[in-house]
C-alpha cells in the first residue's frame, strides 16, 4: 500500500471505506447471489407477513418482489430480512439487506444522519390511535393520563410527545419493540391505547378476534410518508429502486395491468411502449437491467393499484381506502416522473 492510499484511508476512515464497499456494486452482488434481500418488518398484516407456508406476502413484500422481477426476472427470488424499528437501519447499513421495503417514514435526519437514501413514497400515512370501544373515548384529546403502547426507535415517539405537550396532556408510555408485542399488550389491557401509523392500526385491528370492538380515533397527528431506502454510495442501485416504484405508478396511470400487459405491447401510446421496453429509452442501458424490466414487474406483480387493492384495499381485512394514495389525476398524491 503506497503512501497516497494510506493517506486516503486515514482521511476518510476505515468505517467509511467499509460502508462504501458494502454499498457499491449492489446490482452485481444481487445478480451473483440470485436473490434480492429486503429488510422488512417482523410481521404486519397486509404489509409484510409470512403465510401458513412461511411465504412472505404483503404490500411491502410485493415491492420487494417487484425489485426482484426487475433485476432478476423472477419475482420469487427474494429473502425477507426481518427487523424492528431499532434494527432496520443497522441491518441495511451493515449489508444484511439490499433494500429496505418496510413501512418507514422519510425524515430529514434519516436521510442525512443515518444516513439513508430514500426513493419516493409508496404509502402516504399519518399517526393515529386505537382504543377499545368500551372505554367510551371518541377523541385523542380525551386520552389525558392514559397509558399508551408505542414502538421504540420510531417517529411515533416524538410525535406522541409533541401532541400531548401541545394539548397540555400527560400520558404513560408503554414501550414495545414490535407490532405483535404491541398487540399483545394492548389486548391484555397493559395500555389504554396503541399509537402508530393509521395503516398499522388497521392492520393490527384486522388480526384481533373482535375488530368491531376497537375504534381508530379520528385524529391524525402527523405526516408519515413511507418509502423504500438504500445505503448511500451506490447510485445505480438507488436509481433501480426509484424506478421500480415509478414503474408501478406509471403503469396504473397508463392503464397497464398484469392482465393486459402483453396486449399493451402493441399500444400506439409511446409512453407505454417506452415503459414496456418495446421502444428504446435513453439511459436504459446504464440502469444495468434488461429492456423488459418494467414489463416483468407488471406481468408478475402488477401496477400500483393492483398491489394496493390486493394487500390492503377495501376488499381486504384492512379495508383501507386509497385516499392520498390515489393517483394524482384522481385526487391523490401518487405521481411518477415520465418515462422518456
């Protein structure tokens, strides 16, 4: 090792070098391994959970599958790397996962301090509260003095403290690590209420034996834009994850579904032809994927609307309406840059 290299190492630090070596070349690593490793939750109905056969399913898992479809041409070549609110960033930055698809809020400090690189919002959410109907509570402002279950290592801790301080109320925090632990404590009466993202509350309620006896209070006390993240230091992999999400949104906007995607290859719409790889698109080769990568996503996983409705929509146990997650031209916030 010459003196110049030694100086470089001394200047940037060994830890930084190790972090960079983990991040750089993720696409090559994934192709060599033959599996996309996604950091997900330990289990959240509708979003990421193992079925009776141990196969992981859900909204976030489908985006993991979409990543595998784009990169490897096979949506089933994934590995779920489970994590708590405390361990998710550590596992990603340590190289245990390739991408984080896990109901995670995008914040300034996470983007710059952890650090992570976020790639758009796949679910617009907000923090709420769930209580047992028998308590007779109709509003979060009636929770003064209540004991509240809250996951540690999440934005909900700070949001809860801010909300109660602003409204001149007090509470007793009951810290928990996972959603399953929160559910158990809440059902057992160890806390009067449970607070997390409204989607997570709907997921928790759907797993209870008597969901109708539990109320999600009307107040939404925060903005929680949830989205995928990768490590700093690998722009190509970051671009891939960004455009995997964009492809699902664009497909829905253009009316391309898993059922009609083959017929759409004959469309006269040039945006559709660019999306599906029929027409050449500038910069496609630099992405490092086959020209039909977006076609593979849509064919095997579906567009954004299909993913949403299949996992968490109104006809599922979670019964979530699209709301802010509707397309921009239908009154929502979901919006993708153009494929051109």
